[in-house]
C-alpha cells in the first residue's frame, strides 16, 4: 500500500513538473496564410461593388505577416501586419489531452459581435492540427476559408 502511494505521488509530481501537454507547445511561431479561390472571388466581387482595386487588396492580404506566441496559462499573443498596419491581439489557447489539436479563441468584443453577424462562426475557436513533430500547427477547414499555418521558430 505504501509503495502504491509513493508511485501515485511520483506520477503526480512528474505531471506537474512537465507541465502537462501544453508545455511542449510554449514558444513562438511564424504564420503563413493561403487564401482560397472562394475568398479571392468574394474579395474581387466586393471590391468591384465598392469601386476599389481588388488586386491591391489581395496583394496586401498575400503580403500580410503574422507571428504567434503561446505562453503559459493559456495566453496567446498574435502580432500581425496588414497593409503597413501592425496589430497585436491577446487570445486564449488550449491543447487537447492527446496533444494533437490546439484551439485558439479570441475574446469577444463589440466589434467581434458585428463580425459574427457578417461571418457566422467568426468568434468560434480556430482549431489547429499539430504535426507529428509538434512544430507545425495547421488550420484548414475554418470559418475564414483559408489555410492558416504556424511553424515554430
């Protein structure tokens, strides 16, 4: 009985020391986005209706950059630059028990409620599949209709 108790305490201490499945993902990742043809078509149609240059909008999207930092305590910081404007957002993240998926969720704001009306699912968590080596996070079937990939630095 005493040996069983020691084994249980040792296992619990090991789990706490290792930080659980989240620990191996803490770090900084570089982002890349592939814009689907569906999104390109929507952008072209919207720009035409607004009398704007679709090629410029698309070029800005294709040249956008982002990085993501996953921190302890479920904090996620995403820094992006689009059309010369830098933006930093604080989000939350979690990993499933198997360590095969990471979910990233934005905080809901007044602005996100308006976006939710235009794009149902906008405020849902983005789910990223984790590569076998744990260094690449990919979200393909998401509400933004884009392939979003983050690769660990």
